[in-house]
C-alpha cells in the first residue's frame, strides 16, 4: 500500500506543479510569513518545517512568522495584513485560505438552487479577495516570493458519531484549490498542494477503515499526523534534501569514502572492529512521536531523514555500534555493510540533541500561538463588538453580556481578560526560545566504535 500511495503522490506532485515555478529552499537571513486561518494559526506545520531547517541547515538563520488567525478568511486578512505580514518585511509569504471562505454552511445534502448560489458566490468572493490579497502583498511588502498552498481538506467521507458533516464541502475546497493553482500560474509562483494528496490518502485509508481520517474529529483541523504530512508536502515541493549525513568506513583499509555532509577522521582498527570520529554537518530531523502513524503510510523517512552509517569489510557476525562509549544498536555485518539509518535511533546523542532543538522550537510555537490568539481576540472585539479593548471595564462588560459563558467568543474574551497583560512576556518568550533553539542545534563531533558482540566495552 505504501508503494501505491507513494506513486500516486508522485503523480499528484507532477500535476500540481505543472505550469508554475518550482519551489526553492529558504536562504540564510530570510523571513517567512505563513498567512492563513486557524489551521495555520496553530503553528504546527510551519514549526515542523522550522525544525527541519534548524537541524538540516545549522548555518542558516531563518525567521518563521505565524501570520495565521483563527476564524479568518482571505478577505478578513486584508485588515491585518499591514501589521501581520507587510511590517515583517518577509522574503517569502506562504498563503493558505479556503476553509472559512468556502461557506461551509451552504453545503448540505441535496442543496437547492439558493444553496448552490451561495456556494458559487463564496467561490467568486474567494477568488476576488485572494487577488486583492496577492496584489497588496506584492505592492506593499516589497514583492516577496510566494508559496500558494491549496486548502487542506474538509473530511466529508469519514464515518463519525458526530453529526457534523457538510456534504460536498470538500468538493468546494477542491474548486478553491483550482483557483489557487490559477493564481499561482498567473503570478509565476509555486503551488504546494495539500488538498489532493490529503484527500487521496483519506479515501485510500477509508476503504479499509471508514473511521480513519488525516483530519480531526471536527473534519477541519488536522492533528499531529496531518500536520506532519503537510510539512512533508511543503518540504518536498521545495526540493528539500533527504540526506542528514552519509558516513562510509572500510574496516579493512581504514579509509573513509563516499561521505556526505560529514567529516570522518581518526579511523583505527580496534577489537576486531573499527573506531573513528565523525563530525556531521547536520542533525536528524526531529519528529513528533504523536505523528508516527502517518510515517507508516508515507515515505517521510526516505524523503527527509537519512542519517546513514555504513561499515564495510567486517567479518561475518554481530556488532555493537557505540557512540561516545554508549551502545546504540546491534547489527549484523551485512546490515552495516548495506547501511543503517540512525535518524530515528533514540539512543544516539544526535537524536537527543535534535529533540532538544525541537522542544525549544515547540515552546516558541506555543508562546507565539498564544500571543497571536490574544491579538486576534483583541481585533475581533474591536471590529465586531466595537469594544474599547484598552478599557478593562469595557472588556469585562463585554464578557459579562454573554448569557452562555461556554460560547466560543465568551471563552476568548475571558482568556483575553486573564492573559492580555502577559502579551509582551509571550513575545519575549518567542524570542528567547528561538535563540535557544538556534544555539542548541550546532553539531559536535562524536566517537564511534563498531566492535564484535562480546568485546570489552571501552
């Protein structure tokens, strides 16, 4: 099944990129804004992408900016574009809207002429607002490069206990995706297709399990597996390299050949095996364990996380692989000659260092998402409720007027009352965690020993 799905995604990628510019990797010193709705606002996809850049390119400093806002649309983002995007002076803007533009409420079983008209009006409005948005970004933000992202799917086919389906909504998002491709071609920019591959994966898996979904139980917001899939699709569109490092050592000659992104020195035959020192130029791509399930379906390891170690010329038998004196694995000589991937070996110091980087980056994401949510609530109260947000009594009165304190906007108002005084602190935390992630990502040399099982541990 993995092979079939992978082949389908290969074809999808060719179709998605036909007629538009191919992607390119972000460069040192660039700022990248991810502009979108709540799916973007959670910050998960761009943080996974950030994790990749932090660990794969430790010599690059790239700033990733969360410009997603819960409940927003392409038209709604126009009012905040100056503060959230233009003022950041981005080299790149990645744009994903559609979920709140498509008018999900217009999609019902057996829609009448009025509902169909509402659907078309929403699509027309989406195209017009996207054109306005792109025009302003290009003219007011210094004409940054653009990534056009098709909307992630609304899962209208998964079988759930909840009565929260809106039949045909994902087809509407498919038409939004067509508009995105047209706009990308017109602007000679790259498309990152989330909609078709994620919909394809849903349909394939639901043949076996009708309750399976790459999207959450609300049919809208992806969980960890979905965000990893989106990050994979984005990075693959960019042509992100798969190799973390490749180390090849010949235990007979004591030579190191065919090494990629790594320096090998001090090779020494020892204890029937071989010892050497390696300085890798990158760390393995640290992934969230909660997203592991999707890695069984997609070639994420092959495409993005290859930290290969090969040792040839060993006598037949079993060997311990030790790094910095700690045994991290046991392999047959034939396995070592073929090559083993250390990227997911939790015992290695490289894995632990990469996870530390991810933890700092996750703390950055969390603080940034909280700060963005507070700002979003502030703007919402100003625009939709005409609340003087700088008057604490007025904000309290706004919250008090909700009869149902469990209502979404009531909850957001209460969160604002409690946490807006800490908004500045959250922004400081973003900066501090970002600096910690960058400081902790620098690779260091490690001593390797490949010795026959039973040899004395040094």
